[in-house]
C-alpha cells in the first residue's frame, strides 16, 4: 500500500505540470491585455508598458526564440512560464496584478468558503442520493422507482445557473425565507479562527452565527448538490441491481434474513465501489460547478474569485485557483482508490 501511494504521489507531478501548461496557454489566448484592463482604455502607452514590464508581461510566454538564435540558452528559458514555474517550486504563487497582494494569502482566506459549500453539497448528495438509489433498486419498476428516477433525470438535466436563479426568486424574493447572497448577515459578529464559519461559530458557541451561516449556505448548497444527487442516485440503483441478482443475496433471503439487513449489510457494501468512484468524480464537478454557483449567489469563495479574475485578466489569481482545484481533485481520487481496499478486502495494492 505504501509503495502504491508513493507511486501515485509521484504521478501527481506530471499531472499538475500539465495543468499549469494548459491554464497558462489558454489564459494568454483570451482577448485583452491585463495592463489595459487594470489601467483602463484611456491609459497612456508609457503606463501600459510600465505595468507590463513590472509583471513580466512583456516577456515571451514559453520560449524566447530570439535568445535561441544568438545562442543564449540561459535567456531561452527567461520567459513568463518558466519564471512562474520557478516561483511555484519555491511555494510562491505570485501577486495579484490588480490587488497587489500575494495570491496564496487570498487563497487561504477564500478556500474555507468554497470547502464549506462543497462539503455541505456533497453531504446532501450522498445523504439523499444513496438511500434513494437503494430504495429504487429494492422496489424495481414500481411507481416509487419510476418517480425517483424521473426526478433524477430532471436533476441531471437542470442547469445550475437556472436552478440557482429560480431558488433565489422563490425562497429569497417571494417567500423571504432564506438569504440570497453572502456568508453572514452584516449585523452578525463572528470571531474568525479557522475561516470556516460553521466551525468558528461552534467553537465560540455563537449559535446565532451558526444558524445564520447555515441559512446562507442553504440555497447555494441545494443548487450545487442537485446534479451530484441525481448522478449518485442513478449509480447506486444500477450498482445495487447488479448485486441483488447475486446468489448470496438469494441465499440470505432464503435463510430469512431481514430485508433491511440484506440491503444495507450484504448488498450495499458489495455495491459500494462504483458508488465511491462516482462520488470522487463528483467532487471535481462540484468544484467546477462552484464557479457558477458562487457567482450567482455572490458567495465569496474561490470560484467567484477566479471568475472575477478572468474578467479582469488577473493571470496569477486564475493560475493559483485552478492549481488548487486540480490538487484537490487529484487528492480526492487518490483517497477513493485507497478506500477500495477497505470496502473490498480482495483488492491489494502490492
């Protein structure tokens, strides 16, 4: 197991390297100049050139062909990408072009908001999706099965941006039950310890802040959890149907084992590997969907931050946020692979 984990950790390096190359390349293909976006359309050419030089935007992106022509191989790599890569190896994600603050510092402040939203969304998706899939498999072709699978199909097909707007219109505007944006009301005071509002409010026994933070989380979490819930429910049903046709399940029924025990102790454990796989994949989709969700609900997380930075051509922020999301996705998939051995003792990583 240890050797397998080490091999997987080593394989992360080329994956992350590929992510940095792709993000770096596509960002430079977006129309617009960061210096002009920062200074405005009426900025003088002198000021624009000064900003470009200050942030190294006047250098070649990947390779300096002019340096290669004169045989200067040291200058050949003196480009935007390799300077960024060198700083990255030292743990420096660079500074924001617009805000002039370290990207890593802002990531630490915004990361907890995204994790809170993603964690609650995944909790809802698993808490609802897995039981729905089990019940649908146990009552195959019944009215309940057809209804839940029809609902799952709608959930998979529903765009997050439309659902988010509809939730705001219904629960925030019409019924006025839940807030439409932000993490806390302006009048709520909360001592920041971990930057996770739910955790900080429990640590400080500030139950008013806990309730308020949870109410702000409700609408974006529901919008973000809709597609993962539907996908998990459908996968759970499919995997359970395969297992329920096995001989050992028929034997358990023949011995008079209680239906609940057959479903949850015998069938679910053996059907769980595909479910774990789809949960791991949904984490990546949650982080991608968080960009839309956080923008709609003005949620101050990484997704909205990256979206605003793309519009402002703030390259260091987009690169840092994307890199962090890629690392989380790779780490979650590693944990999923390791968990296989726990749920199925026949699997060994030797």
